[in-house]
C-alpha cells in the first residue's frame, strides 16, 4: 500500500505523476511496503523534500547494494528528482 502526503506550500515537492513513476521503480527493488511523505526542516519551513519509506529483506550488505542501485536508477531515470527525493530503508526481520 502506498500513501501520498502533500503539502500545499512546499516549494520542493514533485508532481504526482513523477512520484508514481518513482514509486513504481522503487517497487522493482524493494518488495515490502512503501509509503511516501513530505518532510521539512522546522528551521527552514519553505524547504521540503519527499521521502520514500521502504522495507527491505536481506543481509545489511545486500540492502546497501540495493540502496545504491536505487540512487543510481533515480539519477538515471529521474534526474530532476535527485535533489527532492530521499530514501529511508527499514530492514525487515
């Protein structure tokens, strides 16, 4: 299940169609649930970013390898989103 949080005044969020494509790409790498949220720093409320929260199986080295692959694919397929999308991985036991 994917949930999408939106902030009306966020200056650095991405469009829903682009976000849908990034979530689709992420599902190819991470088999667990994916949720999406918009976050900002309280000291800089005008700056925000989109975080994909994913769960991943496997040994730590495998998770890191998948994380690196996610970043490489994001940069290659969605270069305009690199500065606005973050990845948070929770290992599954």
